[in-house]
């Protein structure tokens, strides 16, 4: 039987497993990436594993998330990352070089290879036909140490594209349409593979916008075929030798098919506070806008900046609007300077923000109280962009640009009609300006490198193995679609604490319940109860490490998001599912729960006792036998160390 693109790449990297959907597969990872927000923890864990050199084809450490240098903490973290990179064979990309996903697409992504990254939008590289997967830092550390990455074999969904995008409709509208149809849960356990005749009309950055935001569907990854468009992109980056053709066989079979006629799409917008609350822009047209942000890893390519400049050419940002742009990389800036797009943006009144993630997570560019912020980013979760009252709407660069001009949410086709703006077409350079001089190669003599650790870089707190009986209070009960931003917020106040678990743990669940930290410590930990899709959002393992530090032993939910589920396991927190989801109503905050570790099984159910009601709640765990052993050992680091000790 023929294979899909995803199956071809997975089968060529299969270390063990039989590629039956839902069954564990172990994959060889060719490349890894980290960013600074998750990277310090990943490298602390890598050091704890005790390997003297990375064992991947390529590992890159990017500094892009938090560049604010208000005190010593971020600079110290950046220096630690640079020293670790030099010592262990990792390419280092310093602050100012660009956003990890844009840079990886430009300089390192290779069709047919695998990539694991400690950032949930790692699947961006699927736009260049990689199986690229976001994971927690420990899984990335293990991949750097040469261990295969274990994940359930995804089902493959074909997103069949036909037709061509109409003027002022762009790739962002494609992925917003996918989200509108399948929601933030629709991709769970799946790879979204794009195919059909509509694919050839999408450039590599267009494809990367789509695969980037596939993460919002919960998909394990998203992937496009490798074709002449791919080859042209690689040639323009001086990397044509990396090209291979890769397409699905004619008789490839897919689990499900989603058909999208690109010709019928119109500008779309995702309303607060979920990326799947998608409606046509025309339905909300006229909504007053306070702020517009262009850029982020979703829409920061030269194509996106040029499309914004095309609409802003000869126009001014409305005086009521604060607009800023975070370009994706130095290359994008240099190209936009060469074409004049940057000058157009500045002339129109757009603020130039740093080449970084900052604004995406509200650092340096946050909405005012109750303010409406249109952003070309990928997430609009509560509090994501600085604080709880800001209302973030996710839109394409074209919608953002038209709305920045009018001061209200605007369908760019209306502005184009009124003001005679011609349709935009992007002329990709034959040869991009390539300057890799800011990348720092690993040291030739690693034994001479001393890793400098500032006072903010705290040792990893030890995690003990699971006790015979786990007893504790339900510290918090939350509803459906709780995100990692709810559990462990990002932002300027918190990110500098990323390498200090006791310090960052003060902020666990603070947007939901400000007393969580103190109560959890006072009670010696306990349980958290959640609804469906618990832990959706980012790959940050701090959302598991910090609760575990506070003593959270188990999370009882209706379902879990993939990366967070893996992070819970890695950090020694037992994920539990209500066998009957209606039992969610049988547990309240403050109830005392208990379970016996000997009774926990991966096949079938086991009881979790609610001591208040005296009732045994039948529960299951969605993890494998091996993952259960990891949880019982107190997390993956303990488990790996014990395996290493056994081998000696
Ligand atoms: Fe950065 Fe925001 Fe993307 S934090 S990696 S620009 S989702």
C-alpha cells in the first residue's frame, strides 16, 4: 500500500513500534531546537543526563523569547545558553538574530528529516516537509543525548487544497479555516498533511504559517509535500543541495480528509480567548481597534511584511491605533530594508519592535485595559499578551494592515475597493541576503569551555518516586480547555525565572487562583482536577515542573493535550482520566482524594477514592506501561538515570 508524506518520513526514522495509530512509536530525531524560555531548563536536564556531546545531526539553541535586560537575569541565562552550546556541540543563535521558527525555516530545515523542539510551534518546519514536533525540554534533552523520541503513532488527516487564494486572503485565513472546522481539539493525535492541487500556489512561508498554527488544533505535527516550490525556496537560501522531492503515493490512505477550496475563503478572525472562535471579518467589521501587532513566528516572513507595506503604502496608521512590528529575522529586516517595505512601515507610523517573540507574549507591547489588540500571532488565550483584560483577535497581515489604517476591524477587500489598492503578489527573491555570521559554532576544544552560571540559575529540585499511597486535597478544580498559560503564565515578570523552579513556582495558576502557590505548599501538595483538553497550548514544561515542585502528584481530567501530557509524565505527575466524564461533577475543590500506586494500571480502570463522599471514582490513565514506570520513578530524569545505572 502507498504511503503518505508523513508515513514516509516516520517510517524512515522508526526505531521501534509498528506504526499502528495510537500505539507508541520511537523515532530517531535528526535535529533539535530550543529557545531561551524553555532552553535553560532543557540544558540543565541535558547536563544532568551526563552526555559529553550532542548526538544529533544538528542542534540549535536560539535566544528569541525574552531579550529584556532590565537586570542580570536574562543576560545571565543567555550567557549560560551560549556556554552550554559551545561545550556540547550546539549551534548558538544569539539575541537579535531572529525568531527560532523563521530562522530554522531559512537556514536549517531539510525536507524528509525529523526535528524536535522545546517550543510548541516547532511544526512550522513542516512547511519545508519535516516531521517537526514540539515537546518539553526534557524530551529535547534526551533527543540531544541520542535517545529516540517516543510518541503515539498519529492518525494522518489529509487537508486537500484546491483552487487559489483570492486577493487579500492569505495563508493565515487557511489555517483559521482549519481551526474553525476542527477546533482546538480536532488535531489531537493527528498529523495534518496538506495535499491537492492548491498546494503549489502556496510559497514556503505561506506553508509555514499554516503548519505553525496547526499546533493550535492540538496536532502532533503538520506537513506539506516537498516540490518545486520547496526547491526554489532552498535555492533562494543557497541550500538547494538539501532538496529532495517528497510527495504522497497515489494510493496513500488517510484516516480522514478535509477539503478546502482556497478560492472560496475570505478574511477570517479568531475572537478572544481561543484560536478556534473563528468568524468572517465582515461579521465583526467596525469593531474599534486600539492596537495592531504584525509579526511573530506565524507571520513574520518577508512576504508578510511586504503584504503589510503594500496596504500601508502612502497611508497613515489611524491616530487611535498603536501599531508595532516584530520581524522574523535579520534576513527579513535586511530584505525589507532593501525593498523599501521597512521605510513604508515607518512612514505610516508603525513602531519597529525587536526581532523577537517579546510582543507575542506581551513583553514590550501589551494591550491597554479592556483594549482590542489585533495580532498576526497564533494564540489569544486569556492573559497571553500581558494581562487578563486585553482582548486579542488573531488575523492575517492583510486584515491587520487594513484595520490599522481605518482604526476599526476591516475586511481588507473593502479598503482595497474604496481606495483602489491593487492585489498584492509576492516576488520571492532569487537569492535572499544570507548572512550566518551571528550564529556561533560550537567550540573546537570543548574541554576548555567553562559554563558560567549566574545566581538565577538554580539547580534542578529533586523529585522523589511516587509513594505507596498518594493522598491529598483537590487544590483546584478548573474547566475545559485550560491552557499552559493558565497553569504557568509567560511574560516579562515570569520568564526571567525560567531557570529557577522555586521562584517561578510562585506564579503557578495565579491567573486562576492567586492563593494556589501558598495553599499547595501549606497542604504539602495534592491533586488538580480539570475538564477536557487540559494543558493545551505551549510546550513549556514549567507548567508541569513547577506544579510538581509544589507537590501536585496527579491531575484528574476528562482529556489532556499531547505535549502537556508528556510533560506531566516527564515530571512525575500522574495523569488520570475520569472513566465516566460525568464523574467530573463528583469531585469538588477541597475534597480529599487517595489512590494506591499498586492499583494503577494502563489497561482498564482503577479506583481513586473521594474520602469526602466515600465513593471510589473509576479512573484510567492515558499513558503507556513505560510512561507509568517513569511516573512511578518520579519522572524521566530519575528513570533515565536508573536505566543508565543498570547498564553500568
Ligand atoms: Fe515566539 Fe510567540 Fe512564536 S512566543 S515562538 S512568536 S508563538
